[in-house]
C-alpha cells in the first residue's frame, strides 16, 4: 500500500513525536486527523488550515499527519489510504474532485470527512466548509477606499469560484461604502499557487491605473511593492514581509472550525453539515489586521464601528458569489 508522505510530512511527524517524550500521554479520546493538501502548506489558504491543525495537535486535542502537493488524480486514493490507516477525521479540499471525494466518504461511513467544497454536505459523515474572511475584506475595503489617489482599485484572485468571488465582492463593497465612485479592475490567474503569475496580474492592473490592489493570491503584493502602490493581504498577515506596501490584511482563523468538528466527532454526532459559520467574525473565524500609519482617524473610527456592528450581529456583510466583472 502506498503511503503519501513527503519529506516535510516525515519531519513534521518526527517533530510531533519528540515533545511527547517529555509530556503526559495524549488523552484517550484524542482523534486521529489526516490532512490532504493539494497545494504546498506554504500556500496562504493551506497554511491557515495547517497551522490550526498543528495548534490542535500541540494542545493534545488531535493527532495530526498530512500530505501536501497531492494531485487531483491521486486525491481519492490518498483519502482511501488514510481511511484504511485508521484516521477518524480526514480533512481535504474537494474543489477539483467533488464527485470522487463524496464517493470515498460513502465507502467509509465510519470515517468523518471535512472538505473545503463549493457543494453541500452529504450523509452523516461528509461535512463541508467555505472560506469566510469576507467580513475582514469588507473592513479592509473601507480603509482602502480612503487611500486611493487614482480612485481605481485592483484585485487578483485564483479561480472565479464562490469562495473567491464573495471575498473580492466584499472588498469592493467596503470600498464603495466610503467611496461610491470607485472603479475596479480584477483578474484571475487560473491557479491556487503561482506567485509570479499573481505578480504579473497585479502589475497589469497597476499599469491600468490601480493604486491599491487586493491580493486574494500570493504574489500580488510583490507587484505592488515594485511599483510603489499599496496592497491588502488575504488569509495571513503579510505586513512584516511587505512593510510600507501591505497596510491591511483580511485574516482567516480556521481553529474555531477545527474545534467544532472535533467536538462533534468525539461526541459521536453526525458531521454531514456545513461548518462555514465558524469562519465568521462572531466565532473568531476572521478579523482585520491593519497598520494605522497613513490612515485618517475618521477612517479608522468608521471601520472600527463597522467591525463592532459585525461582531454584534447588527450588520451583515453581503455575500455575493457572482464573478466580479
């Protein structure tokens, strides 16, 4: 039987074993989680999930092993092999393998599956989640709307799927709240991890007049930095890497989702449901990080007031899954 192990996988498992020698044994009800990443775990989206699962493992909540860079043609096979190896929960991303992933789950009804998916849950054991840092993107857009000199805003995405579309549209909604006359440019690079291509797309938008770009994909900020314009990061905090360029980040926190499904697995509850809600700000699933330098006190106050309204449930950021023009 082929086991999907990368060199980083082996190192990660060794690193997780060594601390166990000096600490009490894991709790008897600790569940075994296998992560199957289609992209490298350095990819922004995957890194947030990987870090959340590592955090849960460090807290003794789960045991965690993973594979990365698993192609679509190998994905279902990897799922089956982890199921055969005794995983209690298999995390994955079924965007490119929706039918195959659901078939695997049907073949292993005793194993819980949590998949990033554009479709819905199936049966008792196939749960789904969507990325929802759109609230933070809206807030970043509010700040961005006060900074542009050209009044043109760009954005670079991976693919025009609902999870990406709603994020870019939320950013635009935040900009429009404070700058109703704003103009927008957008491009999709047709890849989840291609920094040079994202950089090229950003530069094309900058050459067309954009002086603030929203980077749904890694590489966007590189184009902004080279051309002396501002950028917004998504999912992770890009500020330390791009000081003076990235002034705000729409952060995604996946740990609340991990905690929710682990609790269900431990309790023996069906997991065939949508766990997307745990990415919302009220659960701590997303938030904004920003640098106040260059922002007016009025812009910050307006954004913070909206942030509190989102947390309190008195304002809902619209979810628009349509492909941005």
